[in-house]
C-alpha cells in the first residue's frame, strides 16, 4: 500500500515538473493570499494559498485512488 502511494506521489512530481511552464503562465504560485515581502536587498516569498490548493488536489487524488 505505501509503495503505491510513493509511486503516485512520484508520478505527480514528474507531471508537475513537466507542466511547470504552463502552470506558471496560469498564475499558480502567484495567487492572491500568497505572502510576498520585498525589501531593498532581499525578498521573501511563501506561497501559502498555492500550498493549500496543491494539498487539496493531492488529497482528492489519493482518496480517488484509495477507492
């Protein structure tokens, strides 16, 4: 069972890696609610909303494959 989950997660990483240029164009990673702090010599970026959306999608996929 755990092997199947690791394989699914690995496949998802590969798919996201291949689709990254397209995902970047639709704004995934720069959603409203993502935290961006820019100062003179540094910047901090934390994509909290993007993380939540990705977590929900992965959870739904895993629930779908569990059944």
